[in-house]
């Protein structure tokens, strides 16, 4: 075990510091004025100000999130070059292959491009999605050689390729052109691709850098459709309504945890509407197996129900099952495919549960380290990323979970890493790369492989790097409330106002509210795992509050308590009720909370 100067305890909600975002009299006056101008409640305007929107135009742009305001796709470096190469390949009847990835972003990107070419040109492109367990992430030389042998002439990579210098060079040497459509970190030097679409390229002028790969692919299709309209070679092509493909874009964007601001917000907002109205067979079938209602589809459903199921196919076996699900329009076929996906998801859960139990036990040994690294050669590396996230949630330490891999002729440790806010994991790994065989990723997540004999030196070096670069990381980030409310003000009218913030997700989270001095009946659920508070309020006011994993805090509720929570509608057997999702609970403390300047926003004056 590495002993460091930082000695955090295991993350415990009872140790978490609470803070309340400032709300001065001037802030409240400004929010009130903006609320009147926008015809919304001042609390909503206040939340928008907190999120960095300080003018009426900025607020209107955010709330409306219109596709009409999308930047010109041609601002994406090489977009025009890529689109013209694709059209020339179609005209010359060249063999085009979509080279995807096994996660939801890769699968949706592949299905999006495939669907467009099928609808516009009645052409079914070949698709190659590598198997996670056998081939790993991204382009590989063996697959490229196989595709070349089968006659491929143009490869479109989606959700991969931006760091594949040697692989793209290999393709070029075999006479293949490569068009990269990606959003990951770009290597230096860049891959020698024919065209390379990635908003993170240093000289790319596309203004929104937060697109998922499926968003980059959608920008390419917008420009491609524009060129088709004026190209006489394709006068018989169908003019595809790209808005009807936005459900696929939304699915990939949310599942990849892209920031739901700017372009992504517009794409997802429209995509959710498309899903509800267009009712693609694959999405309908996926909703059926996930037991979520298509007409109520939200980012939550995608992030926690649909997305994990699609990801499970790639984690356990073959992501092409999910791809086929999204390109088929036949309900009998999509229901069978959705059943296969559900089977993979159940298998994934069982595997994950076993590994997670073992990994958490092992993590206890390294809870004092700057980074937790656990390993077992028998762990299935299709789920180690999820397990790493669970360990981060438990200990609030950057975490690496490694399994075994012997696919490359020699045994190696291979796994995934997850980070915490304010620690750039990719930068830390860059400084320890001499211990690794392969690695890649970004600030929040990464993948890597290394020889078993390198593990101890890698662990020591990475701990040193993180301690030197981030010596003052908190054990737990503070729990920050956006505003303090009286519980009686959390009603149907408030939730109607908060709905203007949707779609919610990364970069645009559901607001957290603080209410102090609550008296409620308490109980636990699921054999004591979860906490439930019961309120005696009239209809259209909170019925209950639920704290997942907080069953051990039931004794706190014998007296007055303070809670931080998110408010949402919940439906059961056709009855809607307001439920508070508890983010933090403590014994009532009437003393001021850190950073308060004005603690309570009045909800009595409505526009």
C-alpha cells in the first residue's frame, strides 16, 4: 500500500460539507426582472443566471434550443472534403465501410450514417464493429488488412480514429482512404487520414467542442445532404428529412454523457420529440424491454435504461446486435434483437455484481492512496469501467480496475480508469506512460494495458504524480444546493417551471434544493438499503422523499432533519405524484450554511 500525505477516509455522506449558492438581494432583483421579461418564474431565471446565462438573449437561446441556430457544419475542419469524398466514392461505386465502436456512441453513429445512405441512395454500406474482448477499442491493423482484402476502398471511422496514427498509416499503405469522424483526444502527430472531423483538432473552427461522435456524424450528414441537392450525379437521390434521425443522435449523445448545452441541447431536445413521434421499431422495442414509456422518454431513461442495455451487448459479446436493432424497421425483428440485448444486460449485471463485490473489498486496502488501483486476472474487462465508477462513488478517489487479457500472444493487465472532478486523468497518465503498453482517454475516463510486473512501479508513480499535482483534493466534494425552499412551495406549478430546463443531464443537471427543519415519518425499503420519508401534504405537493442507499440513516429522521433533493414527477398505475430524490440528509442544523448571502427565494409572486 502507498502511504501519501493525503489520507482520505472512505467517502461518507455524513462527512460531506453542505453549501448553498449565493443569492444576494441584487441577484434576486435581477432574477425577478428576467422572469417578467421571459414570462417565467424568477426561480427559473435565478437558476439560469447560476448556470452562466446573464442576458435575455442567452436565456432565450438556451430555453428554445432551436435546430435553426446550429452552427454551419462546414466550420468543422475537413467536413466538405469528407462529404465530397463520400459522394465520389458513391458515384464510382467504391466499397465503403463504416468502422464503428462497441459503445452506444459508436453504435448510434454507425446506424445514423447507415440509415442515411440507405434512405438517400438505397445503398447498404458495410459496417465493421470490433469486438471489445478480442480486438479492443478503435482501429486495428488486422481488421484493416481484412477489410482491404475484401475490397474496401474507403473507411469511415466513427467514435474512434483520432489517435490511431499507425493504423491509419497502415490503411493508407494498403491503398485505403480513411475519413475519421470522432470526438476523442487527437494524437500528435495527427493520423494521416484523407479527412479528419473532430472539433478538438487544434485548427478546427467549429465553435461547439462538446459534441459526441454521433453529433459530429450528424453535422457531416447535414453538409452531405446540402451537396447532394446541387450535385447532378445524384438527381434521383431521396432528400432525407434528417430531423427524423435525431432520435438516434439523442440516444448516442446522452448515453455518452456529453454536455447538454449548446448544440447538444438542441439535438437532444429535438431528438426526444422525434423518438416519441417517429416511433422507430428499434427504440420502441428497447423501451418495451426496459419497461419505460416511449411517450414519457427522457434523458434519464436513455442514461439509465436504454443506454446501459445497448452498451451491454458490446461489453459481453457483440455490439452488432445493438446496431441491427437500430437500423431495422421490422417490429418482429427488433423485438427479438431487444430480447437478445436484454439477455446481455442481465448477464452483464451478474458479472458486474460479483466483480464489484471483490473489487470493493480490495479497494479498502488502498483507500488511503491518491489513486485506487485494483486488479484480478479473472475479472471480465467488459465491465471494469462500470466497477471503477462504483469505487469512485464509494471512496471519491480516481480508480483503475484491471482484468487479465491474453489476446495479444502474451498475458497483460487491461482495464479502465475513472476520475473525479478537477483531476485530469489523461494528463496524469501521460506522465506515467512509460509503464504502460497502451493507453488513451480523456480527463474523466481512460483505458490502458500493462505488463503485470509493471503494476507496482506504475501504482507508485501515478500516486506520486497525483499527489504532486492535486495535493488539496477534498475527500468528498461539497453538496451544493441551488436554492433554499419551503417544502410547501415544491408543487405542480414549480415542476412545470423546472421542465423548461429539460433535457437534463451532464452540464445541465436537475437543480438541487435545500429544505431545513422537516418532520416526516420514515421507513426503509429493499431490506433496509433505501430510505423513504412520508409527508402529509395535499395532492400536487410532495408525497414522499426517497434516498437510494441511505437506509442506514433512518434513525436521523426521528427528529427534525434537513434535506437536499431533486424534485420530479413519478407515475404509478396512472397516478402521478411528486417525489423528492434525496441527495443528502442530516439532523436539523439552524446555523448558516457556507456561502449564504440571501438564503430563501420567495415563490409567492408568479408571472
